[in-house]
C-alpha cells in the first residue's frame, strides 16, 4: 500500500506568502507532470509524520479536496540548512508503470573481513540515482561488504540490481572500500629536529 498525504491547493504564491505559510506550520509545494502544474501546500507535521526524512518512499498517494487521489513521487524536498525543516516540496504525478529516475540510499550489509584486522570501512556512495518503474522503487539498495579485505573495493559493476532497474553511472564507480588505519605519529616523530637538538644540548649541560 502506498503512503498517503493530504494536500491543499493554493492560489496565493510568492516568497512572502510562502514565509507566512511556514509560520503557520505549512509547507508550500508544487504538483506537476501529466495534467499540468498546481501550487499546493501541506501540513509540516503531517508530512514529517508520514514521510519524515525517508529519501525513497516510493509512490505516494495525494488526497486533495475536490479531486481524485493522485499517484505521485516526491521529486525533491528542499530543507532549511539551519533548522533541518522542509521548506518546499515537489511532487511529480506518475503512473505505476511509468519509468522514473529517483535517488535511492545505499545500505551496506555485513562486517568486512578487513575490519577484523584493523581496516576501516569507507562508504564512497551513500545513494544512487536509479531508473525503475514507479511501482518498483525500492527503499534502499543493499550491498554486501563482508568479503572485503584491507585494500579491497566494491564497484557498481559488482552490484546485482533487480530486474528492470538501471543506474546511469560509470561501472567502475567505487561504492565502498576497506582502508588501512592511519599510522599515528609519536611525539618524537612530530618534534622538529631543531627542538630535539636543543633539548639534547640542554641535557648535556
């Protein structure tokens, strides 16, 4: 079952109106795609309760007064960099069978063998832009890293994607790797040569 959101149409637009709406606990947005573009608003509390920070919620059914429910995907959410609250939301109308391109988080699974010997798991890619049917958008892409030794990497070409899903990126793209721990210099190694010689001279006196 798709998630559902209740939205409202808005006729007054502009930055001043958007600021007023946010003070009232509403988030301005737009619904576009087949059928034209409509300015909308949604309760911030309602949006955060149903969607929150989920980057890949799949199809979202939008309920708007006076209209039939609309299947959509959340194309973009703009966040306030200070408060981390949503300030604008773009909804795209879709058909379940329609191909869409969306960002999906990469979820690393397992403990690398190299980590047992002091290696550090480094995740280079945290999300991938995939093209897939709207009805098949996954919550995440799982990548097993349990076989990685120190110095090993796993590339996009090594990931088995579900049938019907494609990624428009270079096949040699590094998803994750296990790196050797950095050597910590001792105080002696970090001490400038001049200071060391001065200390030795003082000890001789």
